[in-house]
């Protein structure tokens, strides 16, 4: 075939040669003639620096700062930038031992010669200031600022939580936000409000010279993204009350939970023994954590949320409410108490004896016989075909008071407490092997029943409110916002008539007026409450007191559990009443000073 | 057709091409190793890293090349159109089953293996074009012939464009050079330039302005050429084409291009400056190459590479690694290797007795040339940031395999040049 366009044969060839020549000339200028690029690459290294946002602060209900930030510095190294390292000089400057420096440095080299590794962490602002001046002598090393938490009041450790380094799982679950070495809220508010508190990380591109000194931002910061600081939050805690309660609980094991009934706001939540939250920040965090973890008294255990106690007599008001609603009893149901409840071979003792004319008096004297009777009438009542159905009804109604279920508090790891159901007993005794007598101890809050201190306080809030409760919470709102967080205004209506609540309240008022808890009387303030004793097979019983005050306009509902301290009136009731008095009146009246003194000084821990 | 005797697969093979080919692949493998080197996983065969996988791609390529040498070159002449149609169908299938990767919707996933049809469209189109231009009655003076020839590569180019792969689309423009060689009037090269200009303009200006301008220009041209029916026809056709193109481009840009791709184009056009991607990449790329100096920093010593200062280091910006670690002599040597390869292909083109083989060879040279032109031009700041691979060097299986097929079909055709006269 003839080629009609023979003249075009070499055109492409020339074009290609031309382009390659242009490229080579361009490279010649770029790589040899123009020294700028070599200079840029050699003396100005572009470094991507993560800007950590300031973590949100937390204030208490009165505007006091309870979680603060403090600056701290970490020292990093990029091994391949290290030149002529004067090890001794570096160790002296930073204050590290030669061996520990070598160990971390070798590890860094092994990890990567090009990527930064941590050499020393948690240096205070003062210390870093003194180091920084001479850090240029050690190329490859640089400091990065970080904020750490500080807890000015040194209390409420269990509510506030702490921050710790992320683990692998958290990195994976974090959706790409966390990198190894980042910090994350652990426990308490720090954990449940991590997203709000942490803010959004930013990135800065900085030019650093061979001595690792910052030469300014790259391209006037055009590629930088600003860090968005975390939100400041307002807690419902009253930090003064919290601190006061921690003093009262000193030397004792137990819990205090105080709730504002009208809002569900937690005023204070104490887990004793507690610890100084500052122990878990800063340089010695890991060491301190180990000590706390190995402490036999388990100071890291969050008792108010996790520990389930048999509620004992403090549970009688709940039973009365369900019994009244179901129709098993009415206000005027009587019971002649001979000092014990007898059924067949079984005998349940009662501290009281005599004729009980109505349910309020039964609560007043905490009559065991009356409530054993009430419980059996309830579960054996006509509408239920079997006792199993009765028990399941009982459990369902208890759940509306927040028992046997999570209350939904905005803190991690809340426990359920424990309530049995028919399935549970069928499994133990067989479907036909049990009846209301078998389980009569449920009538007095003993046996297969457990309530957390939070649940106990929450029931008091529901009673104080005549039949509703708000999901308990420790955070009210974002600091500069006017509206409350929506999870804080979840209202639970209890399907029990408010007239029954009034009957139970009458009983609770009588308890303090002339019943088992006269020690809880506060001059000028009418208190309603209920003592309880949780049987403890391992030692002395736990003392419990639940209460609310003032009775005609309740501002505080409270539950106090003191482990191994005997009757409720011995420790729990005084502590609860002192908390109430402190919260309502801000001072302790003179005649009760001795009580305060006694509580603060008595120690039950051997 | 003529006689044929049984021939060994390596008979008549152009060893120079094969040696150049293997040299480039090995340079590529080393460059990928340096670009993505992770000193926590230092084995070059580590399959967790791109360099380990690239090794597998290279092995696969060698097998593929060997397999092509075992075939009969008649296969390619006979089935040129068949392969072309098959690839068109695959390109169309991408719209149905394509999985988006890196924002470009142009991958077909078969199990865990991903195929990029747009890569394979290049050799198939080249075959089809060779077949068409080697037809006995072909006369480039004929308008219809010109349009069919343009349509042969215009169609796959359009399909690739609709998938949002602007880089590969540009590569198809390489066929203009091939058509020019075989008789397309030089003025048609302006068409290619016009298409590029139109796409850029339609991104910069509002569509309304462009359409208005097109109408005014068309009316003027029709008025000037009102005596010639053909000219009026051409102007009207060009007008309709332009309108269609402007709207397609806008649509593709908004709907198909991912944000980071839009950003790249906008940076090039100076519309938007607050993006990190494109602007930043070119600057970093130039620093990396420039800092290589005369002799380079040495293997694995490129600091900018190690800090990931140049993104896409192992694919589109692989030339940076070579520039930084081997300096001026290294990058020049690489360019000279490419030059040798392309000149050798053109030399081979001119020694063919069959027109099919000649056209095909020109196509291969033109495609490789466009890739080198755009890719290297981009890294040294002479071309816009368009993501296309550097032949035989960049990380990635689809690209390496498609270049292997492209080249080995040529080697096969060339090997059989004495045996068959087409
Ligand atoms: Zn009694």
C-alpha cells in the first residue's frame, strides 16, 4: 500500500523528542540551577501538627468550676532527624535516667526512624519552659503542648471520671477520630459527654528548620484547619454539698445519692471510699491508678450506680404503693401484729408489735407482719391465675418506679439492681414448687431483691413528686445555651394514683415524726423518710435511709447506704438528715452539731 | 492472505523493546518501594504493602506478555472490532455495576479483583482504529471516513468521560496524532484543542455566556459562509456538538466528579485557592524533585517521600520519588529510557509491511507519549493536575497490565511481520 503521507512520517518523532528535551531542560532548572527547592526541602521541613482543642470545662449548679484544664507538654522525637546526640546532656536537661532514656529511644528507633515517637510525657509548664530554651541543641526532639484535666475541688471523682489514653478498641470504634496516644474520657461525665467535651481536632502545617524551631506557618496557614474547642457543660451537682457528704462518709463504705425531685437533677453522688480525682491526671497517673485498682476497699468501684443492696424496709413504701394500686390493700387495711408474721412453719420477726390500724402506721413502725401480709395478698390476688402472674405484675409495677431497670442516668455502667420474676422461681423450685409463702421475704425487701442507691433515691423522688420522676442526670446543659439538654427532660409517669402516694407520704412523715427515724428531724424543716437494714451474710448489716424534704415542697430526695453499720437509724439517717439540712439551710443547727461531729469522726473501716 | 509456517513464539521478537519494558517495570517497583516504604514492614515482598503487591502485578504482566507471544497475530487483526465492541460493553457495564473507587466510577469488581475497563479500552480502540485505517478503500479525503475514524475513539472517550475519569479521556486525544499521520488534515488537530478549550471554558464561565457566545459566533460564520451549503451544515453541526458538549461537561463535573477532583480543576483554573489538594501537591512535588539536585538523595533517603508530603506518591506522583532520590541524572535517564522506547516503537512502525501493524504501532507510541507528557508534566508543574499513571512505573495492576497488553500485541505483530503480508 502506498503511503500518501510519507512527509508526515517523522512528525510524531520530532514532537516526542521536543517534549522530552523540554522536560529535561525544565528538570535542569528545577534540580540544578534553582537552589530554592533544595533549600526548602533541606532547611525547612514541613510538619503537620495536630492541634488539640481545649477540652470543655464543667461547672457545678452554682457556677463553680469543677473540671478545669491545665497545660502540659510531651517530648517527641523523630529518630532520623537526630544528629550528634549528647545523651548525658539530654538526660540532665529533661531529668530522665540514662537507662530509661535509652530504653524509650531504642523503642522509638525500632518503631520508625521517620515517624515521631513519645520520649517523655506530662512535663509541667514550668519544667518545659526551662527545657525549651536548650532544646535546639538536640535536633529531632520537640515538645507538643497538651491540656490535662484538673479538679479544683478534689471531690466527686466517680461522677466526673477521668481521661486516659485511648486503647486499640477505642481507636477502632472512634470512627477515625482517635490516634494512638490521644486521650479519651473514661468513666463519669468525662466518658458520657466525651463527644461534647472533646471538641474537634485541628491541623497546622508549620515550617521547621534543621534545629526543629518553628519558622512560621506554611503558606500563611492556608491549609490549616482550626481546632474547635469542646463545649463547656453545666452539671447539676452541688459541689459544696458533694464535698460535705464526702466528709460525712469518710471512714465508711457506702453511697449517698441526692436528687432534686422536680427535675431529676443529681445534687450529689458519693461513692465511699473515694479518691482525689487529680491522682489520675498528670505524670503519675498510671502508678496511682494501679494503687487504686489494687486497694481492697475498691475505691474505683462506683457504688451508687453499680452496687445492688437488698433494700430492706426502705422498700416498704414501694410495696405499699403497688399493693394500693392493685387493690390488695386500701388505706384502712388493718393487721394485728403479734411481733412476728406466722405462716405455717415460717416465722418472720417484727421489731414492733400491736395493732396496725392503717397503711400509714404500718410504714411508720415498719411492721414486717403487715407487709408480709400485703405482699402475699398482692401476688395471690384474684385477677392473677397463678402466683407467678402476681409476681410478674409486681415486677412490672416496680419497674415503673425505676426498680429492677436502669434509670437511664447519663453516666456509664449503670447497674440494673435486681428483681426476680416467675421464670426465676420456676427454675429454682419448678413451676408448681413454690407459692407466695416461699417468697414472702420479698415483702420486707430481703432475699432475691437488690436496689442500687440511685434507684432508692429515685423512688423517693417519685414519691416526693406524687407519681412522676425525671430520668436522673448529672449534666443539665451546655454552658452558653439557654435550653436544657433533651435527655434531661424525659418524664416518667408512674401508673399509680396520686392519692395512694399521699397515703404513703403520710406514713413516711410519721417515720421521722414519731417512728424509727426521729434522729432525722431538722429544726424548722419537716422531713419524711424511711430507715432500712440490708441483711448482710458476710458481716454486720448495712444501714440504709431514704428521705425527702421539706415535705410540702420537696427540694431534695436522698438515699444513704452505709455498709456494715447496723440499723438504718445509726449512721444512714443522721448522714442523710445532715445532707438535707446542709442543702436546704446551708448550715447545721446548733443542737445537731454533735451529730455532724460524730459522723465525721467515726470510722467503720478497720 | 498468504502462507504461514510454524514459528516459535520468540521468533522475530524485538528484544530491545522487551529489555526496555522490563527495565522500566523494575525501576517502577523500586520507586513504589521507596515511595510507600514503611520501615516497620521492610520486606519488598510484603503483600500488605503496595510494593509487595506490585511485585505480583509484575509477575502477572510477564505471564500475560508471554501468553500474548504464544497467540497468533492473526487473532488481533481478525477480532479487532470484536474486542473493541467487548470493551465498549464493559465501559457501559460500569454504569450499571461499577464500584466507585477514589471517586472515579470506573472499576468493575469481580470478586476481590478489580478491573478498570477504561485502561483496557486503550489497546482495543487502537486495534479497531488500525483495522479501520488498514482497510483497502480508506481515503482520508473522504469526510465520512474522517468522521468514522474520529468516532472510533470518540465513543470510548465519551464513555470514559461520563465515568468521571478526565485523565483517561485526555489520553484518547492521542489518536488525533495517529490520524494525522495517516492523512487527517492538520486543521483537525485544532478540534482536539477546541474540545479542551471548551471544557475549560465551560467550567470557568456560566453556561449562559458560553451558549450566547456560541450562537453569536455560529450566526457570524453562517452569514460569512452562506453561499456554501456544506459550510453551513458544518457550522450547525459544530454548534450542536458544542452545546451538547458544554452541558455534558457541566453535568459530569457537578454530578460525576468527586469533590477532590472538582477542586483540582478549579485550582488549575484559579477559581479556588483554599484547597489543600492540587495546589499543595504540585508545590510539594516540585520541592521533592527540586531537592534531588544533581545526584539525588539516594535510595530510600527521600525525606519528603517519607513524611508523605507528596500524596498519591506511588501512583500519579511516582516521578517525584525518582526525582528526589536519584536527582537530575536519574530523572533524565528515565526520560531518555522513555524516549528510546518511543523512538524504537516508531522505528518498528516504519519497518512494518502491513498497514495494520504500522497504524497500531503509531497508536502505541502516541498513547505512551501522552501518558508521559501529562504525568511527568504535572509533577514538574508544566501540566495541570490530572491523575493518570506513568506507564510501567506507577503502582497499580490495571494500568500495568493494560500497557503490557498494548506493548506485547505490538511485539507479536512485529515478530510476525516477515511471515504474513496483510
Ligand atoms: Zn409489726
